[in-house]
C-alpha cells in the first residue's frame, strides 16, 4: 500500500507502527487523533529506508510501536 499524507495542522505528530513479518504499517496523527498519513512498508532495508524518509516530513514527531507477542 503506498503511503499517503495530508498537511499537518499541529506541530506535534505521533507516528505509530505495527510491525508484521513482511511489512510494517504506520499511521501519523496529531494529538487530537487527526490522521495525517498512513503507509505500509516492506520489512527489509529498502522498506525501512522508505519509512524513515516518509516520516521525516513531520520533523516534530514521536515514534511508538505496538507490542507484539508470539504464542
């Protein structure tokens, strides 16, 4: 899935990540939970590089990651 984004109405952006075996899904949102962008990136070096480049459009960002447990 290609990344998509909108203009940021707030300087504070949280970027959450849900890692999977073959990809990582991310969502960027403001404090009031307005979604600014989403994307799915490959779980390889190229995907990571693209994800980091995509997130740089929000210089004042905080990253989070969803905890994943395997049973």
